[in-house]
């Protein structure tokens, strides 16, 4: 007798209407699936903006620091990447839960009367994801900031341009390709992340990656899971393709 998959031996099998276009049209017409897709894209955009706002100043400091300080700061940025995602997510659970370190500290200081809801919602997922993907943004920005010729900034100062105007007119345009590359990397990694949204968002906070996981391994609705996975892949490739086109235009290529 031929061996059967474990799921079949246990009396379980994949369910669903089959691999038809209806699985894709449902993603666009069903309000629940539309909300999941839009939530994933919104989360990706929010994490990207937060990482950029935090990462650009940090990358600027690293790029202009003395060699020893630059090495120390770079190691501090890279160190979180050496830890497993689960470990880092558990760390944020210990900090953000109702009886976590942050809520306990705020209540002990008398600043709040009841715990703040910092988990199983956008807040917890946003904080955890920004912490995880911030190093990617910083490491993409440091080289492009270092590559900006100091003579150009000095020339702007000579022409009576202030620091803000010099940054907006000289530094920011010359580092725009690094900003775009780092943003695309963070955005793509965020919308495809599974572990952190599941741990910090809980079972009710659905994004595309958690929906794919649930469809394939929990509900066994493989057609819906495959449609969602293909949609996620298509969105990722579209973002990468558009960004590559923009980078080529900035680089002067046809």
C-alpha cells in the first residue's frame, strides 16, 4: 500500500473550491481579504517610514563618526540581527504586555491607572517590526551618506546656505537612491514577515503572511492560501520592478 501524507492518514485533507480564478477575485471583492491586504501594505509603509525617520539620523552619525566610534556603533546596529526573530519578539512581549516592564513602570510612577494596550494591535507589531528591520535601513544608508563629497557641502556653506538648506538641496538628493533602496528592502521584508506579526499581533491581527500560514496549515484551504501567496509574490515583484525603474532613471540610464 502506498504511503499517504500524514494529513490524509489523520483524516484531514485540503479543502476549498479548487484552483480557479474565483480564489483571486475573492481577494479583491471580499471585504475581509481586502482589509488584510490593505493592512499588510499599510503596515509595510508605516514600518518603512519609521525606520527611515530613525535610521537616517543614526546612519548620519555613523557615517561621520571617528573610526573607533564608527566601529562600535556599527556593531551595535548589527548585533540585534544576530539574535533569532523569536527571541527578539519574546523580548518585546516582556516589555509591551499588560503586565510587562513598560506598563508596570508607568503604573508605579502613577502616570497611568490601567495598562496600555500595546500588544495584539498595530502598535505592538509596528514597534517590533521597526526594531527588527531598522538595521537594514541603517546599513543601506551609511555607504551613500559617506559617498557624499564634503566639498559640495562646504561650497553650499560658502554660498551662505544654512545647514537645513544644505541638507535639503545637497545631501538629501545625493542620498535619495540609498533611501529608496533601503525603503524597498524594509517594505518587502515587512509585508512578507510572519513570526513577529503572529507573536505581537496575536491570532486576530491578520496580515497576508499569517493568512497564508493559516490557510495552508490550519484550515487546509490550500487554494485560498496559494492565491494569497501568489498575490503577495506579485506585489513584491511589482514593488521591486518599479523601484528598479526609478533607480535607473536617477542613474541616468534609459
